[in-house]
C-alpha cells in the first residue's frame, strides 16, 4: 500500500487538476441526464451525493496542494453543488433539491473530518501534511 501512496504523491498536481476538472464535468453530466439513463440509479441518491463530493474534495486537494484545508475548496464545491441543482431545475426530468445540497455538504464535511483526523496523527507519528502525506501514516498503523 505504501508503494501506491508514494506513486500517487509523485504524480504532479497538473495531472490531478485535469482529473479534477474531468470529474467536475462528469458529475455535471451525470446530474443532468434523465434518471432512466443513469447507470447508478440502483444506488441511493443521497449516498451518491456524499461519495461524489468526498471524491471531488480528494481530487481538489491533490490538484491544488496546500497545508491544511483552504476555505475556498469547500465553498467552491458547495457552490458547484448548488449550480448543479439550479441546472437540474431547468430540465424536464430533474428538480432542485435542498436535500441534495445537504448531502453534498455532508460529503465535504466527512472528507474534512477524515483529513483533519489523519492530520491529528502527526502528534504521535511526527510531522505530516493533511493529504496525501498523512495517508502513509494512516496505512502504517
């Protein structure tokens, strides 16, 4: 597992940026297609929102590395989630949902909690940055 983490850390942020923006485009696309065409329709909608925004936050952290969690990352992702809901209101098959925005916020909050929780391990394991450096500490426990 340590080799995988080391390999991920060696990937330049520019590559993660491309993946992040592709993931944003994919999330927007999937949120606007009719529900009957959604290949993940068997999954609970709120679970999909939570997981999607956790992954988006991971990608934005890798794409724009910084010490700690920078305020614009969660705010930007919440704005993107609200944008998706506004776009859905303009379609025939989808509708605006406050519950979806709350689920997005839960996904963002869970990622932040995990990231900060892993970052708090630095006291017992030495100095580490939130992501991806602390992933090594997590998997060495």
